[in-house]
C-alpha cells in the first residue's frame, strides 16, 4: 500500500496518467496511455473481513473471483 501511494504521489506531481489493474475481472477497463503507468495491484489479493450479520465482505482490490470463492467455500 505504501509503494502504491508513493507511485500515485509521483505520478500526480508530474501529471503522468495512471491505470490500476486489480484482479482482471472488470466489466470495463482502461488502457494505459502512451507515457502512462499501469499499476499492477494483483498482489493485493487478500480477503480481509467476512461479516455474516450484515452480509458483506471486505477484500483487497487484486483478489480474483476464483480465489474469493475458494476462500469462502474451502
């Protein structure tokens, strides 16, 4: 998270376009423009919280549907 934050700060300072890439299951996506930065977030792939009372989960942005399902139904 700290590394990503530093990249974002530098890119903002120099007005460099950025496109994040998480688990790759987006219905829409962006392509890095020439001279832009593609930020690979696939290592941010953890299931952080399961709340069965309020029916929600908290995950990091790089988790895939397959990994999520495997962790929810081992």
